[in-house]
């Protein structure tokens, strides 16, 4: 009996180590589950250079997600601007992907030591590679794409064959250092679309318009005319304005999408 009592009291003391504990109570603190971990790599110059690590710790009634980054290169990296797009569902679209986290990391030492970037508490975030996207916008010593950046909504004009807007909507997105682009669009009728493609310099933007339940629609870059000047992409005053020409009409009436965004 004495042995049992000693073991029980020892267990209670161990459970209270390092936290506030009522010495007159034998109630143990909540037991946390083993951390869940998601690892996603991002490329610089076509080579996987950094790894984003998401770690989720859960205790009854609470959860904490921490985001780290570590250098996969043998050399230090500097001036890294990243983007992490967090979606609350596997179906990624304008409504389901409301949060784009971005920042600049001055230096990232070689050797793979993780650096904490952000933390979220009690958000219910699910660690799933189908819900989280990461990428590098720019890195020191590398020449990024001239359009690389995060873009907020100004407006999206859904136009007919005559390039006259039939209705408007919203658009936001990001362009990575290699010109890979993702834009989320929402029409005036609450339809969600994704435009994914590749900018080749400032001369071309080719990709697919994706919407749930429909076949992908190919698009290419058309020109815009602003203040009497005709150009492929307008980047004056911190904006990025371009027109996508759809190879197949969307919604039986939309042949072009005039996208107007502002650089964040």
C-alpha cells in the first residue's frame, strides 16, 4: 500500500512539472497529442531550396499551429520573401482561401535549422497539402520575375466577344519568382474560378481557367488599352492590369476577363 501511494504521488508531481499546479489537487493537466507535422518544399531557380514545416499541437479544447522555414541549401540565403496560402477546404477558391501570409526573411542560415514564422491558436486549421500552398516570391541575389508579388483585388470584368463587360467580380492572387501565377476569382453571381498559368516576361500569360464541375478552359494574354495606350500588361501606379482571352467561352457569354489588381 505504501509503495502504491508513493508511485501515485510521484506521477502527480511529474504531471505538474513546469506548469502551474494546485499542490492540494491530484488532477493532472490536459495531455497533448503528439504534434502533427506537414512539410512542403518551395523552389528557387527550379531547385527545392527551402522547406516549410507546419506543426500542430492539440490538447483537449485547444490547438496551436506553428509555421517554420528551413534552408535546404548548403549556402545561406538572404532577402527571402515567401507566400503561404491557407485554405479552409480541399476545394481551393476565392471563398475557401482567404488568408495569404507573406513576409521577408532577412537571412536564413545554411544547415537546416528551422526558423519560426507564424503561429495560430484555436483556428481548427487542418494540416493537409491540398489546403496549404507555399512559394517563394523573391530571394536575394536572384533576379525574380518582373511581376512577382502578392496582388489584392481591384476588380475583374467578365467580358463578351466585344470586350464589353457583362458583369464584374473580384480577383486576388500571387506570382512566384519564376512567373508561376495563381489568381482566385469570384463572379458577381458568386461563382468561384481559379486562373493558373505562367507569365513569360511581360509578353505572355498562358494557363487554364478552372471551376468546379467544368472542364478547364485554356487562356492566353490579350492586350489592354488604357489612356489611349495599347499594351499587353499595365503595371503603372502599383497596379497589374491584364486581359485573359478564353479559348472557349465561359458561362456561354464570357470570352475575356479583364483583371485589375494592386500589388501588396
